[in-house]
C-alpha cells in the first residue's frame, strides 16, 4: 500500500519577473495544510526551505500549535509537520521509511509544460501502490529545473477563467481528488 507525503517547497521558485528565488513562509500554511494532510491520510507534511530564518519560524509555528493548542485535533494534524532544508532530505527519509524511493509528483497551474502528466485515474491508482512525494510550489510556481526532476505532474486545478488559488486551496482540492473517496 502506498503512502502519500506532501512537500511545500520554497526554493527554487519563480518570481513574478521569472527569476529563481527562495520564497518566504506564509504562517497560515503550516497549520492549515497540516489539517488537510491529516484529513486525507498523508503520512507526513514537509515544509521545505533553504533559509534558516524561515525554518526557525516554521518550527516555532509547529511548536506553538503542538504546545498551546487545546484542541487535540489540531495538535494531531500539526504533528505531521516536519521542517527540512532541502527536498532531498524528504526523499531520503521516505525511502528509508518505505524501503523504496517515492515517486516525485509535481503540481503546476501553468499549461503547456513539456513534462509528463498523469491523469487523475492514473494518479489515484499509483498512490495506492507506491509511496508518493507530492510537491507544491509557492511564489509564482516551481522553477523548471524542479518540475523536470519530477516523475510526473498532476493535472492543474482549473477554475472558471481565474487561475490564482492559494497553495492551501490547491492542496485541499488535489488531495480530495487523489484520496477523497478513500477517507
């Protein structure tokens, strides 16, 4: 049985101008994505940033919700959070825990990308069989080098002409499409 892992990446991301940047942590993403991850049975939610100051903030947020929150539901969700410097650390941890390397799937709202895409049916079947590390970008999306490193991309989430969801919303929609009926 496959296990699903989530990574919220902050580097290498695209800036508005198209450059490569490290993005700042958005504090609400830590507990909110953790709650979604827990709801849909993810094994771990990684917050990944190369910036030491941002990792300290993420750890403080995690600690706050673990120690100060009276609701055991939120504490249970935030216990899934692990803060890491690089995605390779996540990959290595999952490989050790699962006894095999995970599939790395990316997400992107951009259309016309030259990378392999899975259909939702293919993704739902594979996520039941193999461990998967599902990567979400911040800022203006993942850099091409990161997307190219993925085994495949999931279909983009499309609205009605407006395409600017928060990453929290995208995570919730994608996890529901992948695992919603299993829960």
